[in-house]
């Protein structure tokens, strides 16, 4: 899978300790962008590592703390090692040359190969109708993609984070973490997600009907007779 990487160094503010050293953006082909990939330094300040964007889940750990899950991540160890290694290489080039640049030989205009899976999911009082996953070339997965019910039709919402900005109505503005770059790829991706949702919903309804038809009819209860 072809991709390009762009890295920005994070300058440390005086008096504020942070282990964040930079942020990376990865683009698959020219079609799908992953942002907010953090480049962190461990506590001993001896080694850098990569952290994919995360979202806050409703789950809790043993101590009652919030559990955060990756929005997206490499599926295989081989691709994870390759991708993270190239991100750190791009970061080193950034701090050495003072100018962010793509990793040589990784950029190519193309639509990445992908597949999707969708699970119908409805919650009372919510517009969510399903949750989807996107698999790129069996090497990279994007989680937490939502199928929502709009006024007239279903639509797809990519994972997003809440910014500090507000709109004209005073509501918080959200920014997508991962998203299609081109109109062509967006239409192709979103239409496949909706199609897979329709298939999954139909299959779920069919299975529910089959289970209902397999429940045996209860025999009418005999009228009790008095003892003699």
C-alpha cells in the first residue's frame, strides 16, 4: 500500500513539561488521510514512539478510570513496524532539516484497496443506526465509523474530536480525525458503507424472523378439574 507522511515538530513551551514531540499525518494514495498521530518520548527521554489517534470509550478499567481506544491502527506487525519506522524517520528529517517533507518513494496517486464491515446498532434517542470498520489492504483498520439517520436518508460520519471552537449557534465544532480526501473516493467509500449496512440490517431481520418461526406454539392448557 502506497502512502505519504508529513510531520510537524511540537516546540516545547517554557515551564510546561510534555512528552509530545510532534504530530504526523499519513495519506493513503491521494485518497484517505489520517491525522493526529502523536510522536511521543518515553519517561526516560531515551526513545521516541508513535501513538495513533484515540477516542474515549464508555468502558472503565479496574480502578474506574476511563479506557481510551485507537481510532485506527495497523493490523499486522509487519505494517506497524514499517509505518511507525517511516513516521519516526520523517520526524528525524523534520528536526534535522527544519522542514517537513514526505518520505521518499511512498507517495503515489491511487485509490487504496479497502473493504468494510458494518454492524447495525440502534440506541433509543440516538440517530446512530450502525457502526462500521474500514480495512485498508488488510493492513490498516479504521474503527468507530458511524452510520447515522439524517432527515431524509442515512449518512456516514467519520471519527471526530471536539475542538475549542464554536459555531454561530454556540455549539461545539468537531474535526474529523480520519477522512477521505477526494470526492471520488468519498463517494465510493460512503456508498459501500451504506450498502453493507443495508445488507447487514436485512440479514439481522431475516435471522430474527427465522428464530421467531422456530418457536413452537404452546399447547392450550387443559381446564383444571376438581378432585372427587
